[in-house]
């Protein structure tokens, strides 16, 4: 008997456990970690806004208008200066984070429910249901999002809830496309066939067999749509047809600072950079999640 | 091939019809369009007069078919604000938007495709990482803010290009960059992914075994196959760009259809808004239809089907 | 026998992996002469495909190649520039692959791809190249050649595509053809046809043929010389006749026991299997690579095993004189 036969091979020893692989993928994925960290900071800033700034974002101080940020030589206790109406820029930025996050979450939630319902139904039932859903996706894609959103918000009035709802009703297409494809894949697997054979009810199959298995992709799309909604809200508000003044929306802040851009460029730069950073963080997190959860999606 | 085109054409028509109905009915969200036109100072009599003048007193479906029938003959009614035929207004402005859209998609393709190819040829190299960084940053960059930054650097500080207007080609440079940059990440990523997949395929090995040069392998054998999905994407992006032109045109004061859309929405000019939604949708539908046909022509497997 | 056209001495292929270096091919030697068929036999993962890609210069940059000698018709392939290699590939040495379904470019017609293979190496017009392409299609037994030229790969069956691949490989009349499992992906009836075709063409064109396979049944019908590869090493090489009549290495015998050969196996006898798995090739190897699965293994098998010549051209890498333990070793 050869002794070396009883020894495990090098490959068996070097093979990491699945949990270790996941851990390594998550912590080895610097993009994902940076995204999560930055997003966490912005969320905390939004939640604790009243604690982080002693100023109110709506209180005007017409004597101290457009005071530059203290790091640019502004001699006041306004860390990021004040805007054209003398409102504290830091306070508006912090409360503006609430607006962006609310819009992002709310719109991603509404569109997520619509898109997932449509996509899962199309993928699971196929046939006519699939044909109708595919058709609706085509119709939706043909509608110019910015134009329709602008028009509807202009008609209904630009409150936070209206903007979030309108965006939610428009951005379900990617959910539907991805959920349809993922459901098609899952529905062919043996355990779904097994559940059908033993007579499990359709809603039960959908909720306990299909949904958990498409959840990874759902979360990835949700993060990307959240970023998308935040960018669109900012654009709408920038055009003056989204969230209305005096609500502190970052897009609105950029619009208000635009005319002063030549002299006080920080009025535009500060909200622009924070908006860019927030969207970047959410995208990094979404991209990272996709890489971490999909075995083949490493490129 | 003919069967495929006919089927695809039928679908496009059905989508167009549905879109037209949605864009028509969207503007009845406010309740009574007559009140909107008459303005706040109007009395009940004026509103009633307007209602009858524009035919708002008829059933909605009748109004829709009436509107659709006229739209098919390029008659979108009178603009409330400009007091001109909507069709003339749009026709007047569309040229600028088309020029901008074409310039932007060309700019995006010219930069993004070579970048995607190089990134795929040398995965994880410096240039791959740079391309990846640009694409991630591009997706996160608010286009209106990017436009403002470009204006402040290239127009205000350096004085190289005009910041607003649409009278010369130089007015189109910054808008093209802003609109094109927005479409680049997706094109770059798809090119890179497509090239990576194709480069690991057996027929690329065959081409190398024949003695083909690296350049020939890359462009004649690999890119030819990897480019097929990019064509569809470019058409979709082109459709999105027309929508995105609203933001860009209003910042750069380019008097195109996007600028018109912004003006008419701000002024509650419903017929113009309706017509613009329909026109932009039609462009998207036509672009994707063309892309599908080009695709079928590029991919022999689809040509036969 | 004439001078060998391809000479390979001490070829090594190393692949750096996270856990160290994978020594995929470790010091193998072989020759092929014009008009000769060499069969390289082994299971998947034994390094036989890598060996053929190494000869063609088609290894990716991730694999390191080194050899004491690697020459084709007197040209040192290790010193050849990229340009020189390109001029050889598809021209003087050609290769056909395992996967006919995916080895042709879906975007171009058969005619385009055949003509390209010719025009890369010969100054010839497209029209003339297509004429020659049609001749080649007829040579490999495809009827209605002219209309096939206008078809796309997806319109052809697997067997037809492999014939097209062969035609493409032969269009420049190469001196050496390497066929890497050309029939594995095909139906059994088609397999025999393609094999017959390859051997006929070798005779007709007087080229050297390297046939890579895991199927010893194939080898018996076509080979002049056989090289048996196991886990990156050549364990036994020699004239086909010798190997079949007098297989010396326990692995070769194991392989032969796996196939039903008339006369060697009596009715009702069970076909053999080789127990165990191929060892990991990461890191340094010492001793006989087959010893973990070898029924004849003794402690001395962990030492150095030189390649010995049993008879003219019949070489063996085994510690036992004839590949079998003799009585005193067992009792010792």
C-alpha cells in the first residue's frame, strides 16, 4: 500500500471553504467596500443632520449672503458658507441628502414592486403573459423618461412624493427585464418542477421558490435604479420642474448657484460633488454586489 | 429575413400606437385642460368657450382618435403659447437636436469602442483600469453639473468655446461632449465584454492558426462579432439621448426640440408637449427598428431566420 | 525513413497559478517525419493539447514554454519571431481542432474563410482563391462545393464543418498537420469517415500528421508511431506495432485493457479500468508520476526514473525492466 494515497492532495488542502470565498470576495472587493462605507457616511449625515449643523436649512440671513466656505477664507462659523439667501450651505447639504435618499429609496421601491411583479409573471407563466409584459417593456422604453417625468410633475406639482412616485412609475423597465430573465432561469430548475409536481400552490412557488432565488439580481438592480432615480430627481429639480424651492434638493442648489458660477464656483461645485459621490457610492455597491453574488460575473 | 422585418415592423407600429395613447392621455391628468389654457384670471364663461373651441367637451376617446388622425398628417394643432402650428415649431427645432444627437453618438462610439477593444486586449492593464474608472465615473456624473463644469473651464476660464447659443458648429462642441460622455460607459462596457467573450472563442484560435496577424484577428475576426450587440445599444442610446437633450439644450441654450420641450412644459403648452413626447418616442422606435434590421444583416444566423 | 520535419526535445510547459507553478508538460521528446503519422495518446489533462499548441506557437502568454530543441524543418521555433511564426502557421504547419461547431467564424461564409487561409500566405486573387477553395472542398469529400462556399457555418452540420476545417488546414498544402481530437465531437459513423479522410490525405499529400486522441481504437487503425502521455510526461513511445503487440508501461497496458480489441479480449471478459485519479501537477514532481495508480508500484518508484530504450525506437519510462515486476522484486 502506498502511503501517499491516504494523504489529501495539495488542491484539496488549498481549497478554501465557500464561506471563506464569499468573505474574500466581499473584503477583497475594494469597490464594494468603498461604496458601502461612503453610503453609510451619507446616510448617517442625513439621519443626524440636526446634530451636525446648528443652523436651520430654511432660515434666511440676508446680511450674510454668499459667505464663502471657511476653508476658502470665509470668516464665519458657516463651515460651507451660505447661499444667495444667506442660508447655511452645510445645513442645506445635509437636509438635501434626506431628499436624495428618500427619492432614491421610494422610487426604487415602487418601480421594484411593479417591475418584479411583471418580470416574475412573464418568466414564470410565459406565453401570453410574457408577450404582454415584453410589449409593455417596449412601450415603456420608447417613452422619453425625462420629458414624461417633467411633463407629469409640471402638471401635478413638484412635491417630494409626486416626484418620487412619478419616477417610481417610470423606472421599472430594468427590473422587469432582469427579473424576467432570472425567473426563466430559475423556473427551469428541478426543485421548481418538484414543487409543481407535489401540487404546491402557484403563489407559494413564486414566493418561496422563485423570489428567494432571484433576490440577488433584484438587489443589484434596486441599487442601480436608486442611483438612477437620484440623478433624475436632481436633473428635474435643476430644470426647475422637480422638487420646488425652498426644499433643499441638491439639483435645486446647483440651479440656484448656476448664475453665480463665474464668481462663486463653490456654490455649484459643493452640491455637484456630493451628488456625484453619492451616486458613485451606490453604483460601486451595486457593481460589487453583482460581482460578489454571481459566480461567473467576475469581469 | 423579410418575415422578420415585417413582424418587427408590426410590433413597432403597435408600440407606437400605445405610446401615442399614453402621451395623449397623460395630459388629462390635470383634470381640465381648458382651465389650464384659460389661466387663473378667466371666468367660467371663458373656460366654457375654450372648452368648445378646442373640443374638450367631447368624449376622450373621440378626442384621441381625432388627435391621432391629425397627428398622422403631421397636424398637432396650435401651440397655446407660441400661437403657431406645433408641427412647424417642432420641424423648425428638430434639426438642431438631430445634429446634436448624431454628433454625440458618433463622439461616444469613436471614443468608447476603441477603449473597449484595448481594455479587452489587455485585461487588468492600466488602460483597462482607466477605462473602467471612466465608465464608473461617467455613470455617476450628473450631466447638468458636468455641463456647468465644462462651461466654467472651457468657456469662462479659457474662453475656447461659446457657452450658449446654436449659431455655429463651435456651439455644439460642449453639448456633444456632455451628451456623448453620458452614453460612453455602456458602449465601452459592452464592447469590452463582447470582445473578451469573442477572444476566448474557438474561431479566434482558428484565425490565429491560419497565420492571421494580431490586428487582423482583432478587427476582422473579433470586433466584427463583438460589435453586433453594440449596434442595438447605440440605437437605444441614441433614443435616450434625444430625451437627454432637454437637459443639455436648456443649459447651453441650444434652440432644439429639447429646449422647446422645456419651454412648453414650463408654460403649460399641452399640445406641444404631447407632440414632442410622441415625436421623441417615434425616433426611439425607428432607431431600434433600424438597429434590429442592421443586426439581422450583420449576424448571418439571424439573417436566415 | 526520411529526416524528421518536426523535432521536439525536452519540451516543458509551466503555468504560474496562485498555489505555485503547474508543470503541465515535463520534458517530452518526439519526432515526426514526412508521410508519417504520430499519435499522441492520453486522457484529458495529460497535456497533449497543450503540446500541440506549443508547437504551433498558439499558447497564451500565461504559459511558459522551454525546450532543448523545438525545430520545424530546421527552423528553430523558439527563436522564430512572431512574423516568422505567422508565416509558418496555416502555411507550412496547420492545425484542426476538437470543436468543429465553434471553430469557424459565424460572421463569414465558408468561402471567405477558406480563401482567407490561402490569401494570407499566397499572392492570389480572391476569385482564384475561391476556385482553389472549391477544389479543396471536393478533396475532403464535400459535394456541391461551389454552393457550400456561399453558406455560413451555422448552415452546416458538425461533420461538414470538420471537413471544412480540414480543407482550410490543407489549403496551403502544409508539411505538417496537427489534428487535436478531430473526431471527438462527432457521431460515431462520421468519426470513421473523417479519420479515413485524414489518413488518405496524408498519403496523397505526403505530409506529416500528428493525431492527438484519447481513443486507442483510433490509434490502432492509423498510427505509424505512438506516444503515450500521462500527466504531462511521455511514459512510452515507439512504433505502433510494437506498442500494440508488446505494451510495456503499466499505464499503456491499462489503456489497452480499457478497449475491446478483437483477439486480445475473450468473450465474457470484463474490460479493465484504471483506478485512482491523476495527481496534482503543482510544484516539483519526483519519481514515477503513475505510481499512485500503478499495480506494479514498489518503494523504488519514488526515485528517478530514466527513459530507457527497450527496442529500436521503443522507449519506456518505468523502473521495471519490461514494465512488470519480476519474481525476486516481489519477494524482496
